C-alpha cells in the first residue's frame, strides 16, 4: 500500500538561480523556507552512482586506522542548467558535467541544511516509527 505523502514536503515556490549561481530556494507548504547552495546539492546528489561513491567513502573512512587522506582540490560546483521533472522534482546539470541526479522535493526537504529539518526529517528517516 502506498505511503501517504507528508504535506510538509510540498513546495509552494521553487526558485533556481542558475545564472547568478546563488543556488535553490524553496518555500514549503508549512511556511518553512530552505536554501541550498549548488555545491551542497552536488555533494548530496541522489543518483545511484553518487550514492554508491558516498557509501564506499564512508566504509573506507570507518576502516582507515590513520587520519583521512588530504582531499584533492575540486572547484566549487555550480549549475550549468536546471529543469523541472514533472511536479515532483528538479534536475540539475552541474559544471563538472554531472547531470544524472533528480532531486525530488521529498528528498530536498529531508536534506534541508537547517537544524530543524535535520531533527524532523533525517532522524525520522534513520529511525522510522
């Protein structure tokens, strides 16, 4: 049986600032407002390839006895283009050439960088009722 959608995860306004590089602003139906930098969204890309890479990196960091290796310099990711995906998501093409992530509004609310959303949505995803 399909799970009922959480009405707090429904956007009332979505603004994607590709030309200025400012990121994505979303106003939610419960009055909350979220801002996402493009670099943050690139780091949280939900595509299978990126998810697999994050899991591998976490496993390596957990098993490493020495401190983490110094990261290679990467220029800050920005958006080259963005487009809506139906009424449920936005797709972003990044300047590093990556364009396979589809950011559902449900997912965007769960990864909102604010403390309140981290408490309300990410902890619920880890510990379902």
